[in-house]
């Protein structure tokens, strides 16, 4: 649980650095040539499956869901579980908690980690919390939820979140192939 909390606050700290131009690198800065890079931040004011460059009322349900899921994960981690359940729950707590803290502290999510498929005109920006959620959510849904119906609902929701986050990457792959 401590690791999940540290990951969440680590994302908030990185968001602070990128928001207030305290990051020591001149941006954009390439990490992996033409694929992964650090970029000037973009602020997402939307909600789940709703991107937005301006504040919107659609953020409210997202905030309430994020706060509730953070609380549920915190309660879940207070009990003893298998090592794999704990790892994926901690990663999910770090991701969900990081987004929640970013929204509560600044009103938006700061995306600064760029991903682009070489030769494509499409790219996407995300942050460490997004990555933690994308990696851990499907596994946490399958490993941590005992009820089969709830497990399927959570798994489908996590796959939809991955699809919504990966939309531009799929377009980029399609345009690269054709």
C-alpha cells in the first residue's frame, strides 16, 4: 500500500514539475528515437472516454469514480492477499491515486509522456498514472475480484479504457500499414 501511495505522489510531483516548467530538460526530449519522448504538457479536462482541452462537467463523474476506486483499493490492500494480487492492486492504486491527486490538486490531468509510431502523423500523450492503470487494470480485474460477474464487468471496462487510450495508436498503425 505504501508503494501505491508513493507512486501516486510521484506522479503528482512529476505533474508539478511539468506544469511549472521546473523540468531540467529542454522539451521535447527523445527517450527512444521516434517512438517515446518527453513533451511539453497537455492538460486533459475531460472524463472517461471524453478528452477535453477545456474544463467540462464531464469531469465530475470521473472524479467521483476515481475517489471511490481509490478508497476501494485502499480497503482491499489492508487485507492479506497473494503476491500477484497485491502487486497489481498496488499498481492500480498508484495509477488511480495519481490521477485523482492530479485532478484534485490542479483540476486537470497533466500528460507529458509522448508515444508515436514511426512514420505516422498521430501521437498520444499520457503520464505515469495512465501507464500504471493500463498495465494493471485488466490483471487486477481478473485476479482481485472474487465475484465472476463483477470480474467480467471490471475486465471489460479495463479493456475499454485501454482501447480509448490507444485509439490514436491504432489509427497510426493502420495509416502506417496502408
